[in-house]
């Protein structure tokens, strides 16, 4: 007679789940161009997703033109022509 004993095993909460996604061939080529032959495409895509979801990282494409100009203005203490150009650009964008 066989007895089956349920084993208490820890289940990893952050276990990777395989998924299927569709990518444009050009995008896949761009990703592959950044990988060496030993790098994992899955790990690269996972890292890109984590960066996109990270609250401290902001994509430039997600910012408005006004936000970009203000970032430049706050980045350095511009004096003279550089400050005047950025200030004029901000005024134009505010219209």
C-alpha cells in the first residue's frame, strides 16, 4: 500500500513566468544589436521593463517640451546667451 505525503515546500514568489510577446522585426534587430552572444535577450527585456516601471527613471519621450527646457535651465547656472535662449524657448512653448 502506497502512502502519499504532502510535502511543505516554499514557493518562490518572484518566480519568472514565461510569456509570449510580438515585436516588430526592426525592434528585435535593435535589441539584438545591443546584446553580446552570451547575453540573454529575456534578461535584457526584463531589465528594460524594470527601468520603464521604476519611479526614479523618466524616459525623455514621456516629458513635455516645457519640462525638458526647465530641466536644462535647472541643470546648470546658465548665464548670458544660453540662459536667454532657453528663456526665449520656454516663452515660445508657453504660448
